[in-house]
């Protein structure tokens, strides 16, 4: 029988933002105070500084800050003029944002299955999805490649499929900003890349925020217009339909301070993930990092094959260890999206993963004694 934690034994944080604040709280407080002092709360010099720092970090020519990662995807679809009659291929195992933005543009989603090791979209399934879209009388316009849990999708394999079919690749790097693919950093792997600065992301602000990365100067200018209601020469000149999707100065100021330590935090995440993988390999199926790729480990996610996941999570909770499920249902089975076609008629890998995955605490400030407690608890429950 498992020994429950005592009332004096503190529960473990799933993501410990307070530990990060203990490290750079003074810098963040000063950055916020500067914004409060000058009173320019929307866009402005902090946003310009953040955009410049983000491009320097990842190597993209342009970064366009916006209000959220979901808006970043929406802005890309708008800039690419994707709409009714178009098909956009999305992975069947991800958060709902990719198919959501496609549906809001009036385009059609076509779902593709994912790979069982990386959990990212399967290039072979993308080829099937492109063919299916054409049979349905749709124009295959784009693939949204989601870098799930922090590891980039296989962009070279996707490019081989998509280039042959004249289909664009849009990178959804909401979970992977800071990672690299065969020597190239996330933000430079597709014509346009969306990311999120939601607080729980590896690089997060203190509210919603996002950005689009591109090397195309005309597209960057178009994105800046569309985030400001389609602004033309001035704020009351509307050259096109746009959104109200501006990154506010306070969030940008916070991001600049967090970006200054982001490299250290990525290295810490990698050490923690390696330790999990080494010590849990005998009791669960580990995430697999492809050769020549790095991950920022937005989540550390196990597969519990043939194990009662609900009981596992409940038992860990009794031991003071939190868990999360990212994600409990394949997106093609969500009521809002179940009417869209699926390449091959089903997504068996996505559906299997949805029933098996469970994420353990992961953040850069997870010390070894606390991680040992998590690892010991997982061993105790699974054995």
C-alpha cells in the first residue's frame, strides 16, 4: 500500500513560476515599473525591444508580437489569404487552436495522424491528407506542423511532401520556441512560425502573448498591419480587414527579462528530462528525441501502455505529485471538429496516445531531491 504524504509535506508544483521569480523578480519589477512610469501600455518601445531580442535569439529576420499564440496562427492564415475552399492539414493529436483558427477563416480542416515516437504530425499521413483534400474538391493550401511538447516536427520530411504538392508549411511553435532542428533554430524552419507566451510555456509572460516569425519583409509588414485592425498609413486608415491583436508593453518588458535567462533554463530543462528518461525507462515508455534535434521540454510526457491512467494519476496525487494530461482526446473526436475529414479515415496513433499520455512536473527549477521524490513515486505506483 502506498504511503500518503503527511500534512506537513509540501505538494510539488507542476510548473514553478515562483522559483523563477525568486531569480529575476527584481529585474521584472523594474521593467514593469518603467512601463508604469511612461504610461505607453500598448506596443511602443518595449514591444520593439522584445521583437528585436526574439529575432536575435532565434535567427529569424522579423518578429511580430501579438496578443496570443492562437492569434499568431490566425494572423498567418490571414496573411496567406487562406479561406473558403482551402484545406489546411492539422495533426489529430494537439491542442484545439490549429483547427480552431482554420475553421474561423472558413477553410476546411483535414486531420492527419501523428508519429508514435515524437507525437508530431506524420509526413506520410500529410501526403494522404493532401490527396483526400483534392478528392473532396478542396485546394490543399497549408499544413500546420505542431511541435508537440517542445520537439520540432520533421520539417525536412514535411518539406519533401509539401513542396511536391505546392502546399505551404506553417510552424506552430507554441511549445517549442528555443529548440532546434538539425542546426536550425525554431522560428526559421518554415515560411511563417507562430509561438505563444502563455505563462506555462517555456518562455512565458504574465498573461497572454504571442509572436509570428518570418524572413519575408512584406509578410512582416502585412502582419503588423493586421494586428492593428488592418491599419494603413495611420490608425484611422484601414487598408484591409485585421484583428485587435497587439502585444502590450508590460508583457513585452517581462519577456525581455525572461529571455535573458532563457538559455540557462533550456539547459536545465534538458538535464531534468535526461534524468527522468534515465531513471524511468524501466517502468514506462519514454518520449523519444530524434537525432540532431533538441527540445525545450514544454512537457515531459510518458506513455502508460496497458496501465490505468486515472488510478496512476490519483495515486500520484496522494503522494503529493501532480500530473496533467496533454491531451485526453484526439482533436478529430472533439465535438467541434468531428465533422472534418481524417486522412485514411481514422487516426489510430493519435487516438491511442490520447488514452495513454500523462505529463510529469517539468520546469527549470526542479531540483534533484524533488525530482527524486517524483521518480520514486512513479516507481512505487507502477510497481
